[in-house]
C-alpha cells in the first residue's frame, strides 16, 4: 500500500471517529485538522495525479465552512450578538440564558408603554410582563398599595402555576411603565420550538418571585404596624 493510500485511510478513519463525539465544536475542529491533512497530502502526492486537485479544493472549502460555523457558534453565544442597549438587561436579569437564547426570547416580546390597570385579580393567565421602566403598584384591601421596584415580573404566579392571577397591579395615576410582554401564544410557541428557553425562564422567574415575596411581606408588615 502506497503512502498516499495509507494517509487517506488514516484520515478517513479519523473522520469516522470524530463523529462519535457529542460536541459539535469538537467535530468541526477535528474536521478542519483532517482537511488540512488532505490539503498537504494532495500537495505531497502532486496535483497532476488523478483526483488530487479535487481533494485540494474540497479540503479548503470544507475547512472554510467549518471554520465559519465555529466562529458563528461562538458569536451567537457571546454578548456581542446582542445590541449594546440590551447588554445591561441581559447581564443583570437574564444571564441564566445564553445570549442567543435571550435574543430569541426578547424577539418574541412586545414592547409597550401602559398606564392604568396592568393585571386584574382572579383572571386566567394571558400575559407575562417584565417591567423595564417605571414602578407599578399592587392594590391591597382597603385601598392600601405596595409600590414595586422596577425590573420586576408581573403575572408570574399564574404563568408558573397555571392559576388565576392573585392581585390587581396598576400604575399610579398619570404615570406610565415600559414593559416587555409575552402573551400565552408566544410562550407556547417558544415552548414547542425552544423548550430549554422556557425552562430557564421559569427558573429566572422563580428566583425573582422569591425576592418579590420577601420584599412585599416586609412592606405589608410595615403598612399594618
């Protein structure tokens, strides 16, 4: 068996072994190395030999394609894939998601400014909201209110537990809040296509809800004492 035949057998076997890996980045990186091997093998054998020009061209093409895919993967999973105005929001509130996952979630959201009633008590789940700007309030019995901090979730209890909403949430008179809004249809569609995004979102909201409950309990105690 000639050196060229032996080298091609080794390179072909290496490709087969590479595909046993579960890491797409490892596979693509290994394929680039194998294609480099084919490139130099074609030069060593001589481009005048049958099929060597085709091997040379294919090795360069495959290397470029896999290299671009690796760059694309790291770009989509780095904060650079997000507009600069979203960096702070992502890092502070949604960093459990990858930048690519956050981008998918953000693109599904409606962006609105609202005033007045935002959430009505004892309603089935319709919208999940995240407050970007402004401070909505929870209306308690006898006209008492609790002012929420900005960057809080609204409708999260009914989203997590699939139950009716537990309280009235509204803005103060003449004041507006800026919201990200996901309706039930958007969430269901994202659940079908990217279930991991919704699972991570549930975890983010659960953590935020725990902080919100502690904050609300403190304010309730101070209100009635």
